[in-house]
C-alpha cells in the first residue's frame, strides 16, 4: 500500500501509467472499435492519414486499415511483452536463486551458463532460434523470453548472496525449514523488488525485439503486430513514410510508458536511494 | 579553572517527521583543560549529536537553532565551513568508533597522519616524517616505522585505533572529542586504549569529551560525568558522585542496570547432563587449488563442554575466539569436522540433514542482531508460529500458541499482526526468543542475545531469560563477550581463546580464582572492575516494572 502511495507521488510514474493505460485500453477495445479483420483489405492502398474519414490513420501498401492494425497490434505487443517477460524472469529467478543460495559448484556452473547466454548478442540468438523453430507467434514469444533472462538471473543471485547470510535465514534453518521453503518463501520476497523493477526493462526490450524481428519479416506474418506494420512500410519509406512512422511512434510511447513505470517502481520500492 | 569549551543552552532541531522535534534541548556543558568529561546515554539520547554540533558535522536537515558553543571564547556556531576546517584537527581532535571506516583504505597510515601537518602547517616533508614517527611512538604502536608504511587493513583493530589517536593528537589540539572510541574493540584492547587515552591526556593536559554508553568505561576513565536522556542533560557532576550516589532517577535506573561483576550465589543444578560436547573441531579452508595457497583457520580446536539440565553455560571470549562457530556447530548451522554433540542420547553431529531438521525442535537458537534475525516481510505472530507449523502443527493452533508466547516474553498478544519494523530492538529480541521457545526446546543456544541492546533494555531481557529459565526449566548455552553479563546469568563459564577452551568451571570460581593467564587478563580488562554499582532498590523496582518506567525503552 505504501508502495502504491509513493508511486502515485512520482510525476514520471503517473505519465507512464497513463500512457500504459491508453495502450491497454486500445488492446481491450480493439474488437469493438474495429470488429473487422485488421489484416483484411479495407480500401485503396497508401492513403495518407486524416484524408479519408473512414481510415483516419490511412492505409498501408496493401490497403489495410492502419488504425485497426495499431489497435489490434496493441494486444499482440502487450501479450508478447508480458509472456516473454514472465518467462524470462521466472528462469532468471530460479537460476539466480539457486546459484546465490547454494554458492560453490552450483553457482559456478549456473553462472557460466548465464555468461554463455550473456556474451552472445541476444538478437543474434533470437534470429537463430526463430530460424530453427519457425516464426509462429508462440515460438517468437518463447524465443524472446529465452534470450532475455540472464540479467535477471545475475540480479537475483546478487540479492541472494547478501540475504543468505542474514540471521533470519539461519533462523529459518534452525527452525527445521527445507531449502526450497527458505529460498522461495523466506528469501525470495525480500529479493524481488529490484527484479520487478528490472522486469519493466525486459518488457520494453521484448516489445522492441519483436518489432525488430518483424521489420526483418521474420515474425509471424499472420498477426497484426506493430512490427509487421513497420516491415510493410519499409518498401515505401521515402514516399509514404507514415506507414512505418505511425507504428514506430506507438512503439516508442509504449516502451517509454513501461520504462517510466519501472523507474517509478524503483523509486517507490527503494525510497532511500531516491533521496540521495 | 576556566572552561576551554562551553556549550551554552544548545538546542538542535531534527527535521520534521523524526521521532521528536529536538535532538538536543537546552544543553549546557563545560569542558575544562586537563580533564575527561564523559557524556553517557543510551541510543537516541543525543550524545553523538552533541559531538556533531561542536564539530559542525551535523547530519543533513539537523540544525542548531539556539545556544552557543564557545571554544576559548569563540562561538563555533557562527563560523562558516572554511573557518571550521581550520578548527577541526588543529584545535579540536576527533576519534571515532570504527577506525576501519574512519581511515582511507588506499593510503598508508603515515600518509594520513602526515596530511594533518600538510593541511595545517608549513613543515617540510622530512620534518613531517619525523613528527609522524614520534606520534606513532607516543601511542605505543609496536614497530612505528612499519606502521607508518602500513595500510589500514594491515593493522589490527587496536593498532588502527592507536593510529587514529595519533592522528587526532598530531597538532596537539587542546580539545579531543572521542565518540565511543572503544566500542568496536575487544575488551583487552579496550583496556589498553583507555589507558593510552588517559596517559596522553595527562601528559599533554588535553581536555577530552568522551562519549560512551558504557558505565564501566565511565568508571574507568571519567573525571566528570554528564548523563543524557532523549536530548536533555539530566545529571552532571564529578565521576565519583554520579557513579556512587546518582541523584536523577534515570541515572539511578541506568546504573542499576549495569550488571555487577560479582556473580550471585549459584543456583542448584542437577547432576544430569543434557548437552555434552566432546572433541569438537571446526576448520575453515580458504582459497587455491594448490595446497600451498590454501589458508586453514582452526576456528574451534577440540572443544569439550558439558551443560547440566536446567543450567546455563556461558561461553566467553573475544572476537575470533571461536565461540560463535561452536554455537553454530551445536545447532548444525555449521557441520563440525570432528567430535560429537550429544543432546540426551542423540549425537547431533552425526545426524543427516533430514534427521537434523526433525531434531531442531529439541535445540533452538536466539540470534544477536534484532534487526537482521527477523524476516521483515512476515508478521510477528507468523514468525513465532512458523516453527510449530513446520513441525506439523495446524496453522490456527500455532498462531494461538504464538499469542500465548507473546504474553510469556512480555509482549502485547495483540501485536502479533504487526511487522518486525514496528517493534523496538528489545521487543524484536523478545520475538526472537518467543520464536525459539515455540518449539519447546530442551536446550536454548543464545548467541550474544543482548549485545546489540541498550543497557536498560539489556537488563530487562536478561531478567526475562533468567525468569524463563526458572519457569520452564530451560537449559541454556549463552555466548557473550561481556563478562558482566556472563557473571549474572551463567552457572558455569567456559573461556575460549583462538578456538580453544582454556578454562571451564563454576562461575564463582572462574571469577574469584581464575587459573588460566588469559582468564586473568580478561578479568583485569573489564572496564570499571573496581567499581561496584550501587544498587538502589527503588531503581531496580522501577526497571522491573518496565512499562511504567519507560515504555520507549522496551
């Protein structure tokens, strides 16, 4: 509760929350506002925005409604962002917690694996995964989650390293608690705040990664994602730049919203750091 | 004799939202040349704020709003930062509690002392080097030439504090402010440092403002005493008078809370042995794959101890003596390398992890740090109920039992729904105790359970422990570095040094006729050992009824 109250005091967080609320609202209302298939042909191709009142954001190269794609794309982008982030921080927390709590050999092995993932550029790894397993939207989401976990693993490990030597952890052991209980029910809640803050960074990156894939025509072409729309506009970038620019701006705003909320969360969860 | 430093009705304001509006309220003190004035008080009494105000080193948001601080007639409160810079070090020296954090780890001791001369004088570097060596010799550092070239981490705690004193006295200031300079040190080192401060003070005629929470230290070193409570100066006078005939009720309560060094008459314990520790050893290995890079530390060497049922065994020793390692071996937080730890007829040392988890119900531990030993994300009642729930009790019954335990350890049973941060240090220690008792253990291992507490709270927790022991027939292993505390609560005492038990016996025997030279040295180092606190009955009564006395102290 205290956290929520502090969050509401930060102007950056409020702007972020408002923007995020708009994106969520778009995602929720998409089937009501644009009941037709957003990928279906709607009219003459390449109409400029604010010219035809039926297509207020114009149409793309194949005559699909850009506004409809933006609304429906919000669902895809948010879905990818949330699912990939959940996957990434789950992997990261489990590996980081085990490495940090047990230390020694377990730590060495798990951290070498993490480093192996970290040294590869994650977009390159993503391309490989998509190339091997196909570019179905589910595969793409899972692949994004799989390349995004190392940083959260390191963060969780660092938290566990400091927390595990605290006396309350020893007290849990002398009460006869099992390791699993100690790790996930006693230590983890104390280690979560920085990981939750970092989750917002992962989410923003996940949305960007999907867009980047789509720009290279490597994402799922059968879903109306913002990235796909940018990819479509690539061929007409010099004349009809708005096809790419509109989804580009929407992505920018969404990523900004998520980052602002993350920043606000950081200040709210670590009030002492902010005062410095 | 006229005062060299005069504090005249000083009032210091805390930022809004603090627990009280004023850190100091109308405090007046005089410090005369060639005397040691001890400022005593518990945490939050404002004693360190007084030092901060004199030095112009108050924390952000804290400000002196009224009064004067006169150093030889000059009001320090009217000076700006640059002018204060000229005074700090040159005219007022400072010694802090933790020499490791007060020294720069990246520069040699000689460099840092020399800096005093570079900042405040125009001496040439060869002269500075000679002066630094003289100073190090003055503070009796063994091998001053080597110490000059050493980095802070290469010296022991006591030597670092000596270096700090050398630095503080470099420019022969007429006033020295020492803020708890011996609190972080072991008792034998503390005795040496106190002696050194006394010696230098007498030789140079310095006026020393000595801040401490420890009445033993006061008895050891003070000429005059000022007692502070919550920002007010409640009593001031010559040390002999204040120590032996305190006037203010707060001073009386504080002094009554100081455990006398004389053990009370021993209580009868049965001959049955409940915990028997035989040949326990624990070594720590560090570093490298190659044998020659490995460092082996023998934390505990072949320890043999017995605890009679219903008795209390004190394990005393200085830091690094292995007493905490031994305690952690008893509850199997650490696995001993050798030896057996027999609780009844079970050898705890040979149990598997799973068997030990079940055996935890028979032996429980109370921890030192009241802030780190409770999970901040769990409610107090839950923390106490956890143990029984793990061992198969239903949640409702465990929570109901937690309320009973809260009452048993002197906490409000309705406070089980609160989180640890809403309790004070002493209350948290009671929660830790309730948590350990919830499993109904046969043996309680208490690792320095009162060393993080203020003296009045410490007295209450000790009284509670003694009371519980009587009522529940608890057997207890009590780890402490404080011989006064050990004298009051332990039936038997084991003295540890460098991992070995050097002496073991009945408390009264160990205190009156110590056999091992180290035990003798320890006893001779207890500050204020020649002073027996006058126990005024009304003060003890006031402390016994703690709620009435001062609920904020709990």
